[in-house]
C-alpha cells in the first residue's frame, strides 16, 4: 500500500471521457478507453505515480514519472547518478522482468551535460521520463463476451 495516496480522490485521477477532436479526422466525441493516473495530488500534479489504461484489445498498467519539470528531472538524474545501482539491481530481478518492461519513452542520444559520457548509469540518465509498464489483454479480467 502506497501511503502517499491516502486521501487522493478518484475524480482527481480519472481522465475525461471526451476526445479532443479539433485536429482529428475521427470526430466521434468519446474516447474508447478508460484512463487514470493515480498519484499524490491527482493526475495534474508532477510526481511519480501509477497509470491504468483499459481498452478493448490493449490495456496497460504502469508506474513512474512522465515528463517531469526540468528541476525535478535534474534531481532524479542526480539521484540515479549517485544511487543507480539500486535501480539497476531492481530492474534486473526476474520478478520485475516477469511483469514490467524496461524503461521506455523519449531519451537523449547522449548522456546529459554535466555527467561523464562514460558514466555507469548513463543508460538511465538519458531518459526524459522514467516509466515501466505491463501491456495485457483485457480478456484476463473480463469474460470472453466482453
């Protein structure tokens, strides 16, 4: 149980059901998925949290921090540079790999300025977001006729 989530209201985590159709060829007004970002302060805050996306055919759960502000990203990178062995050790565990992907999202081509290009944690320092996920078929949770 993540104690940081105590008091977080569902309405602060769930994304709206309406699509932004301004630049879309498909003008249907509603999304075909359900999404929520559960984190302290709700979906509009900038902190690490948990994401759930339910959609027919392709659903996912994930955790991490998505595109943090520059100052937050700088602090995260500094922590990884100093303590990255713990992150790497956790991500290499068979139990972790069984359920989650490796980190993914936009990454820099080179290690960020201020860090040694050969830094042992360079692989992780390049990321702009730190996210892991598990993509699954909705059939695991619902009857076949869903």
